């Protein structure tokens, strides 16, 4: 139980609409206290789901915040599964180490279970925090800084030259961009079906966040009059004594076919007065890596992105399909959500799966954190076993499960929440 300095309980309660400003200011202070632009603040106000958000109160003072968006997550096999997007988590510096975060996590997971959502998701500002609550890093994102003065696109897919590119105002092109995104969602685990209002996040463009770059720009890729891709980006003009050294910052790029993807990257590489293309949130198997002449000069880096936590193990494992046949009994450890603890028999293939409690002998032992990490197919159970985080109890079971859990494409979260 969370307590104040005198040992009295901290009050956890659902967020009231009149409390939003106080609640949100508490969150901003926890993240450094830098004010947000009015347009950004109002967007997050409109997206906040009050009945899925909680505040921790010490008298009249808000000392903790936590929210959960109602999302649908693509899982291996293409199904769109209800999931709680845990967000806006913060604790006042005056109330650290008093159990406030643990109390909010406890309340939140109980709520998510009552809502019938088998998965909880989050992006972690501090990854070390959330493992103890059962969240495992399930997707990763690629960052790169490409020296376009030295790196060229050495090969392009057939049909690239047939793609027509045209500039469009980001707001005017929004519907076309969202249609492309929506068609891509079922094809890659980790993507979120866009709920009403979320399309506006991609248009956020406060001057305070540009760091000297241009306002957001957009180019559409078209084939035979149909939009088949788009790129949203900014350009930061920079000049050295020897000439222009501008930077293109890619904010978002999506394409329905390889030719459109290549045409968009070729455009970004060739923007006048620039010599660098940067990106922060791309899938780790992004195709441009295999088009460039020198990937080393692209300085690729990988970091963690989406963390997944099975809230209901049976329902979560039934919701996805498996790349190869699997029939394995898992011994699951879950001290924080004890209803998940015990043995579960998973039987599945590319067509579907069942996962039920069993008294049969366990084949593989792991915690719910490792199950979350492997859930979307981007983290190998075999690799986790090599780190001592998964134990094989029946010879061959680990290889069987690891192969079944894999994904043809790398899971990816295109945007934060």
C-alpha cells in the first residue's frame, strides 16, 4: 500500500475530468517540468481516457499518474487483439519509494483484467523499472544517420521509376496517409490499429520541437492515380564553409509495395542542399538497409521499443498463430499477477491455437516477462534461454517453441503513446 510521510494511505482513484490539468501537470513535472505547446497539450487532453486513468492523491495534491489507452494490437497471424496501452506514468519526486508506483501498477493490471484485455503494452522511459511488473521488451526500433554524400542507393526494385511523387500539405494528405497505414497494420506484429483521434498525432508540429528544422513536409507516392506510400519529414538547413550540409529528418514513411518504398527513399536521399538523412523509429528489417551502397556509413543503431505483458496468459497465447506446429507445456511464473502462474499447454500452428491449464509435466519454464518478450515473434526463446531466463525441461521443447513463436517480419511499433 502506498503511504504518505506519516504512514497514512495514499488515495488511488479514477481520473475526474476536472482533475485533468492538475494530473497532467504532475506528469509533466515528473518528466522534467518542460511545458508543452498548447496544441500538444490539447491533443493529449482529448486522447486521455479518463475512465481508464488513475491518479494517486495525498490530500489535495496529485502525486502519481497512470493511464491506459484502449488499443488493438496486431499479433503474429494478423489478428487484431484488444490491448491496454499503459501511458502517462509518473510519480512526484516528493513521494518516491513509498509504494505509489507499485500500487498504481497493481490497480491498473487488475482493471485491465476486468476489461477483458489479455495484453498490456508500454514504452518505457526507464526500462529497468517495468520488468518487475512482468513487462518484457518485445519490439525494437532502428535508428540511423545516413551520410548521403557518400552513400547511394545501389539497386532499386523493378517499377521504381513508374512511381509518381508529389508534394502535399500534411493535413490535406492525412486521409490518404491513413489509408496506407491501415492497409499495413495487419501485415506486421506490433502495429496498432489507429483509434479515432490518433491520426492527429502524426501531424503534431509545434515549433518548439523542430530544433531549427522546417515545418512538417509530406510527399505522396502514387501509381496509376492510387496512393501507395507517403513520407513525412523535416529539413534542417545547415551550412559549412565548403557548402550546404542540410539534414533530412524522416518522421514517418510507409509504402504498400517495394517500388514505392524505394522511390520515397530515393527522393529523401536526393533533397537539394542536404547531405544527411536521419531516422529514429524504423523496423529493424527495414528494406533501405539492403538498397544502400555502404550500410556502415548509415550508422545503424537499435534500441528497445514496445514492452508487452500478458495479463491473461491463456487468452494471449490463443489470440495469435504459430509459424510452425507447437505442442508445449509452459511452467509460468508470475508473482505480480498470480492468476497466470502454473502450467499451460499451448498447442498451435499457422491456423490457430489453444492454450489451457494442465497438470501435465512442464516442458519449458519461464516467467511472464519472458513470455511477453517473445510474444510478438521478435525475441527468440532460445536467446532468452542462453541468458538463463528460460529453462528447457524436455529435450527439444525449447527449439520447438522458439521456432513456433517466430515471425516472418520483425515486430514494430511505428509511434509512441
